[in-house]
C-alpha cells in the first residue's frame, strides 16, 4: 500500500511542478505615470502579447506620483516572483537617483533589469518668432542677451529639463527654466511665443514642426531622424554633448529568478519586434531597442552616472 501511495505521489509530482511553472496567473505591469503618456503607451504595448507568448494576460496599473518614485518603490518592495513588473522612463530609472537625496529606492540595486524597450531623441524647438534659425545662432543670441531667454519643460528633473541643462552647460549660455506639469502646456506656450525654446520628445512635436507652429533647430542624436530629415543632428552639428535620448524600460524586483526574468524578456522582445507593435512605436517617434537584461543593466548604470554629474553641476533641486 505504501508503495502504491509513493508511486502515486511521484506521478503527481511533475503535475504539481508544472502547475507552479511561471507564469500561472496574470502579470501586473505597474506604470509610474498617468494613462496616455509615453510610459503608459509602452507598458501597454509590452504587455499586449503576454497571453500569446506567456499564456497569461498582463494587467496594467497606473500608479502616478513623486516623479514616478511611488510606483518604483512599490515594485522594488514587491515579491521577486515575476508577477509585478515596472515599466518606466529615464527619470524613474536614472534621473531620480541624482535628483532626490531621500529616494526610497535605488534603481541599480533594487531592480532586476528586463529590457530597454524604446528610445527617442529630444528635439530643440523654439517659438516661431525667435531670431535664430540654427543652434549657433541661438547660442549667439543667448550670449548677447544674458538671462533673457527662457526654456520650458514638462517638470523639474524630466528629460527635457535636463537636456536643456546639458545644453546650457555645453555652450556656456544662460536661460531661465520654466517647469510645467506636463509637456503639452510647455508646447502650447512655445507655439504661442510665450517661452523661447524647449527640448521636447521628437514624436510629441513632429506635427507642430511640420505645420510651422514651432521651429526645429537640432535633434539630440548622432544622426538625422527620418521623420524630420531636414533638421540636423547634434552629432553632425558639432555638439556631441547634446546627444541625449529619452527612453522607456522594464524591470522586476531584485532577486527575481533568472529564468523568470528571461521568460519576461523573451516575451517583451518578441512583442516589441512584432511588425504591428514596431510600426506603432515608430509612428509615434520611438526607436525599438528590445535588448537583453545585461544590456539594459549596463545602460542604466551609465545613465545614472551621467545624470548625477549633470544634476550636481547644475545644482538642480526637486520642486
């Protein structure tokens, strides 16, 4: 009888193990910002094929606040089992570390990188009436009118704010920073000639540039962007320090098992490289990366180091 029971237990063991294989329930994707923004768009895209590639659906939860820090801390302290994933931005994974001295998470220490999903360059745009048609003319104008130029951003510590700071540090020009609560209001005031210039995500302002509602001086990339082929790139214009990308990426809590991270990476990479998702991302100005966990980990460390230097040199404080 004991042998029969033992044999039965052995027969059931593979079934039990299979029942616990990852994933066996829906996976939560936490977005650190409100619905409709870049992180939300990319997060929903990343999870759109979980059912197909993992056999379980993705459940998206928006958890905004504190420049993304609330969601990041929540995920960092979640169980490291792969069922809670953070999809966030350059701010969440790098800039916050430099900006907030009392940050309650550390992106390098507290997360297991999954993948760098997409990148997008910023683009230097000016109000229509500004008497500058290229970067050198803008620099000359700024130096001839010290302290009179203003530039707006979607908020203190955002990529567009710090790209503006990189610009000021690289060329030695001064301009007054005006932080907004989001990029849309900043763009509106650029077009209304209320603010002089800004560094906005390329995809967010492409149509405005084409319509002549704002001027585009340079793309913060090594090469020109096919969406705006007439706008020079920072690399070719002789401003290598101004090569900056905004980006979105995915990570799980630290100590998430390697095999689980790789399953998530495989599903996300296949999703982002699928024709329909890649086409959707390209249409709104994103370049699909979808690389390995190791590549994202190295990239994140380099970005933390870069923006720490920029924040410290500029004496930038959170508002």
